[in-house]
C-alpha cells in the first residue's frame, strides 16, 4: 500500500511532546502560530437527512471548534460533518493550531473560549475544568457515551466525579508488528496469549532468527518507546486501579507491582536470546527498529498503529497477507479484560447554547464516527461503528480492541505524568536501563526522586 494512504496528519510523537507548547508559553504575543480554519459548507449533492431527524433545524447558527488537528485532516473532518450541517443548518467552524495546548488556556482566561475544543490530553481537560468554564456534558452526550464507550474511556473524560467530555478520535498502542509472509514461510502462527508469544520467540531464536527488535532513539525524546513497553505490561498485569495510581504517584515506581512488571519487560525486551544486542536498542532509532520486518531480519516489534506508515516507506504492503501487519499484544492476566494502551481527544464544551449541545451530541454519536471512519485513516473507540466501515485494515484491527465494551483502556501513562517525569526522568532512566545496564532498583529510585513535590 502506498505511503500516502497510510499517512496521518498527527505526528506520532505529538502526544509524547505535547507539554512543550505549555512550557514555552510566555504570553500570547510571543507565540508563533500555525493555524488552519475550516468552515463546513452545504453539500452540493442530495443529502439523506434521515439520520439527523432528532436534531432541530437551526439555520444561521454557528459553532466554533478549536483543536490541535491540522490540514489535511481538518478538511476530512469537514467532509464527514457536511451532511449534519446541511440537514440542521448549523455551520461549524474548525480552527486548528500547532500551539493549541498553549493557546487554549490563554483564550479561556481571556474570555475568548471556543464553543468546543478537542482536547488531546485528560490532564489539560482537568486544568480547563478548574477554570470553571467547561460545561458538564449534556444528557444526550452522557447517553451516547454510556451506550457506545467502555467505562475506562468515560473515566478519562470525568473530573472529580463529574463527566465533561466525550471521547473523539483514538489511537492504538497495543500492537505487535510482524510479517505475514515471513510467518507463513517459517510456519509460525500469530500468538493469542502472552505465553504463546514467548514460546514463539523461543522457537524463532532456535531457528536463528531475531524474535524481537526495538529502538529507543528519538532525538530529544529518546527513551519513549520503553515507557510504552512498561505501560503495556503494568496495565496488563494489574489493571486500571494500579495503572492510574502509578500515573498519579500514589503507587510509586518502586512499588513491588511496578518493579515486577519492569522485570517482565526486561525478560522480554532485554533478553539477548530474543533481541540480540540489548544495548543497541538504546542507540537504534524507533523508526529504524522495525524496518527489517518485511525481509525477516526482525520478526516482531511492539509499536503503535502508526508504525505501518514507516514500514510502508520502503514500498512494503501492509495487510493481513502482506509484507507487514500487526496483531494485538496479548493479555498477561485473565482478570484484566482486553487491556489496551492508547490515546485520543475529548470534546469539551465552553458554551451551552442549543446549537452547541446539538453538535456536541452529534460528535459523540455512532453516526458521526461512522461517517468519519468511512473516509479512512481515523479510529474511533465508539462501539456503534460497524467494523466493516473501516477501509484501513490496521485501523479496523485497532478499533476491534479500542471499541470493545469490555476493554480495560489506559491512556498513555507518561503523557499523564508531570512533564519532569513523563517527558524527563522516565525517558532518561529507561534509556540508561537499556543502554547502560542500569538496575531496575536504581532506575525506579531515580524516577521516584524526580517526582515534583507539589
């Protein structure tokens, strides 16, 4: 499949680097702003308004949305919402900015808040709620979220027991990349349990193959892939309560449960029989880590859904029978059902006019999510979206687990932790863990000591 068909508007590191905009804020005038503004227009062809009969006609009304999403994704979102706009008469103006996370607090404080905002991080949602300007989710949104999303997803749109923001787009990190062609040639089957995966790795090693590859290199963000590996295992081993306690440091890195999960990661990704040169993982870029998958130089790589874009750059086909594809990283504890680590945006409202409530309800509906996924290259955790609506097979695979009502969803932990940890000591210490052989005891001690005192 061509690279362009797999390209995403959002940089795969956007969530990892999200805090930099806030850290650089010294005043609105000092910001270098890259922004896009899109206004929906009436569809020129005949529109079927049956899906929108539950919405009142509001011709002449306008709703503004502020987001970190940029072109060409804004135009695609515009297209997905065009029928709703044509049938209700509501005009939707979407403004995208690469300084969104710095500008949104400034705009809210200055009395220039948008009607809606797609917030890519629960921590920022909580900060906006503290301003008193975010409106609790209306009944229609609550009903949609209770119907279509798991409790784990709803929890991330909830602040201090009150639900404010429905999930919007989502991304999937709990995947393992492999080559269907290479597996078939070697007689390997895709594992469905963690024990099967480790047994397969042993078989690959016995066959003289590199079972797992990995790379932590990412410039100033070097180390982040290792944070993902640990997040995967903490959630799988212990579930949401421990995972979320770890995020807010009521459960420390030195807690025996976190240490045990890190030991499991070490037995997996620091096993020289499976990965070869362990220290080399620290100096290999995350982009280069899995480039050998199509030709069998590396058999498996734990990485997020976006990684297909990188593999496809060589001309490799991404499909269930192609040069590369992915499978779900299996669970480790039967008591933790369908564990999934990922990210996404949440729709928060700063106004409660009737037209704003209508758009907010629409964006939380299966009708909107289905119209968007049908345009390709987007994933929703909305269980009301038929999997058949997905054109992209990796998106379909991701949605299978993200939208499972029984899923135990964990938002990327390092993204939720204070920047000094999640984008600082965690990256540095995990890189030293791999690259220098630093002990787990010393790594967790250093990270715990770096946690902000207030």
